[in-house]
C-alpha cells in the first residue's frame, strides 16, 4: 500500500501550478510597466519630477486608505491597485516623449531578476540585520524586543560567549581555517595526482574516470550517511579493518571515531577529502587535455625532465583553470554544512563544528534567533573582508567584469 | 595545434610503469566505490541482522525484503509506504524551483552579457557577493519571514527558500554561456532588420537551449537531495521530501538501517546516473570564468 493517492497528486500539482502561474503573471505585469516607463520617458526634467511625485502620491494614498481598509478583501484591494497602476501608466504614456530610451531593453531584461533578488536576498539580509538587534529566542518568540542594547548584547556574546555550551567563536574560527586549508590542500594534490595518471592513452580510461567521480555524483546526503555508518565504532568499515589481526600486529587499534574530538575531526576530513577529490580531478584533467603537446616536445628537445616540465609548463598553463576551481573548492569547503552536520552534528561537544554548522545549530537546534542573526552577520563580514584582501593582493577580478 | 595528446615520451611508457599506474588507479577506484557498495550490501541484509561487522559485498542470505518494505509498506503493521509521496513532493518542489530560477535568471544573464548599462559592474560584483553569503545565513531570516507569512510546512515556502540560491547562481552560469556565443550572429540578424527582441527569440534562445537546460539541471540536482533547509521549513510528515523521509527511518533508538539503505540505493541510482550523464557540461559551466574562447 502506498500513501501517494491521485488526490494528493492532483491537489499538490494544482497548488504548484497556481504559484507558477502567478509568478508568470507578475512577470508580465512587471515587464509591461518597465516597457511603458522606458518606451515613452518624460520629456524633460520637469515632467520627470511631476510623474515621480504623482507616483509617490498614488502609493501613499493607496497605502493609507486602501490597504489597511478592513472593509475590502484582498482581491478588491488588488483590483484597485491594478486600476490605479493602469491609470497612472496611461497618464505617464500621454505625457511622455515619443523617443524611446535606449536603456529600456537591458532594464526590461533585468527587471525580473532584480525583483527576485531584492525579495529573496536583499530583504532577508536586511531582516537578518534587524533580527541581530533583537533578543528573539524560543522563549521570547512573541515578546521579543528590538533595541540597540539587544544588538550590543548579541554581538558581544558572539565574540565572548559560547554558541551552545562549550565552543567559543575563536575556537570555531580557527578550526574552520584549519579545516579549509587541510581539505583544499588534499583536494588539489589528490585531484592533480589522479588527473596526471589519467592524462594518457590507456585502456579502461573511461571506466576509471566514471568510478572515480562516484563520490561526487552520489547525492551528498546519502554519501554523508553512508560515511557516518562507516565510522561507527562497532560496525563500521574502518574499525573492522583496524580490528583485523594484521592491523593489531603492527600496533593499530580500533579508534573511537565519532566520540573522540580529534578523531572525529579526522573522520570529517577523510570524508570531505573523499567527497571533494573527484571535482578537482575532473577540472584538472580537462585543463591538462587542453595543453598542447608541442610544449612538451619542444622542452624535451632542450633536455627537460618530467619534474621540470611539470613546474614550468603544466602548472603555469593550468593556472587559468586551477584558480577559479581552487576558489570554488575553498568556498564549498568553508560552507560544508552538510558534511559536518550529517556526519558528526558538530559533536562531540561542538568540537567538530565549523562556523557555518555552528550557526545552523545556534539557530535551529538551540533556537537562539537573535544571537544567530548576529553570528551570521559576523561570519559574513569575515568572509567579505577576506575576499577584499584577497582581491587586493591578487590584483583584481578582471575576469568577472568582462 | 594538436591538442590533448600527451608527450611523445609517455607514449612509450614502459610496461612496468603502465602496470603501476593501473594498480594505483584500481586502488583509487576501490576507495571511491567502497562506501557505496557498503550501502548496497546493507540494503540486502535480512532484517534480523541489520548491523554486523560482516564486510562481504553480498551478505549471506541476501534478500530484497528491505526494498519491498520501503516501496510498498509493511503488511504486518499495515503501515503504508510514504516513499512515493516523498519522491512526489521532492519532484514538484525541485521542478518548480528550477523553473522559477530560469524564468528570473535567463533574461538578466542576457542583459549582463550583451549590454553596457549603468550599474552593470556593481551588479556583477553584487552577484559575486551573494555567493559569499555563508551557508545557512539567510535561512534564519527566511524562516522567520515564512513563519510570519504562514508559509512554513508548505510547498511554496520551500520553493521560495530554494529559489534564494538558484537565482544568482543561474544568472552567473547563463551569463558565462551567453558570453561564449559570438555577437556577430545577432548583429547580422539586426542588419537584416530584426529588432533586439526578435534577435533574442530567433537566434539567442535556440542557441542557448543547451545552457538553459544545464542551468535547469544544476538547480534541479542541487535542490533534489537537499536536507538541511528542508528540515527547517517542512515540519509534518505528509510534506516531507525524500531526504527528510529517509531520516524518519533513523529513529532515536533503533535505526532501520536496512530500509534506510534500500531507500538510499533507489534514490541514488537515478540521481547518480543523471549526474554522470551531465558531468561534462557541469564542469565547463563551473569554470567558465577561467578558460576563455
């Protein structure tokens, strides 16, 4: 017996389709408005001011008399709003010049994304700043207050207090930096090694490549749960290996993987390295394949050995591919919330938390909303400053602007 | 220029070197595949011995009972299987997220790629900045906002949450692809009299269908197996996506490892195949910034 009935399917499908339809309608409305605004722009500055003031006046009137009106339902309010909009656009059109603005086209194309990003990113970010100045938590969810003092308290406890019971901000920060460095180093070396091995004509190359991408191809949630099972003290693969007579004879013993703080961190590193090498391998392999063999042939004539070739031909020519990938890999490792949370949950005693997992837990396992909002802002500022310094030091992100 | 072939020296690799290389690669493959094969073996274990330190790939008394339980429910306790319900929820939410991401992002990417307008450079920097927002940072304000709008535990709430990440990312990827389409094609069309809009529909859209498909696929795959955001927003079982559903197998005191593994295998197989099939494009999409031309 399965619980998915055709009734559930149809009702959920209707909900979703209605949503998409309303997005499309909003899209059309937005595009129509932008089109009018740019197709017959105001004739001069004076007209522009008149039109602007008219818009502001209509919005204010609507907001004061129509929106809070309890006598009208939402549909009627929306209808009035649309009618006002159409009337305004009519006036705008009549007053406008017949020479369309050249800016119309790009802004027409940009408008939906701008609105989307404003609603989905800018507004939540601003709301986050607001939350950082409240004392909202599980106990004060209906009675929270917004004040400067609350904000100061929150930011102070981010830097001096603990996230839950044990870890302080500086511990978690240093652990995050250690985590990122270790992982990226192993990702790049491992990926480079495998790519160099694969970059030659050989049998089974496709098979090797497919098998080696598996850790990346598997849904990360499942991979993390599988890895967690492997680090189980009694039933996991690692301890099974370490309990074998062969291992015991060289002095190795099973390890308390998930209950010992240090070994838990090691387990997480092993897991994330396993997960992250395929990406680097594929990127580097692609880069290696685009290096012309004439460079190598020419250098051989001059007597270069393979180490020399690697340092002076391969590495420099790989740089345009390596740099964005290392940046991407670093950001992904820094943000590896999935891996940390699903394999250890930050335990034991938050000794395996990195910044982002600490944030997630503060907000959703400990319900310290105000604190978590401040915490999130602090992490963002750290990342932002780091990026600024990095850009300054490496001479700019020219590629991004082009 | 002949590209892609290694140097003359490696063409003459000694047999010893070749054997060593194959050996290393085989070991690497075993390391890559082993945890996966373990999940498969756990899924095949009979129900009375879910946990054991047995390392064999096909366990003794291998059985497909776990798969049956996951797919069709438990006839003994008369509990129906929610597996298809979870998959259906995931499918709806993920398809809608990917669609909305495309609707909002595709025209913007074209604008960034083809036009110079006031605010273009700050706009690109802003997009870059959005990628620097730490994971989960916007989840908290979104959670509160959705709670206030009574959208928690609904499809719409999760779709909105997923769209937060899919829109800027889609713009970035699509812009990269549009950058690689030479502008001469549109100019030629415009000399022939088509407007910008005409050029968009008749030339750019057909040419960019592969990139639109890739952006759609990428958004689809990243929201399909997402757990941590869904866990915050969806709270009641009928709305669960499959990652949340699977975690119900991992109870507080007794994890139904067999069913957990069976469900994992069934979901992972199509997802992995999809990923492997599209991996070439994904990689080129991710590194567009670095390789020119």
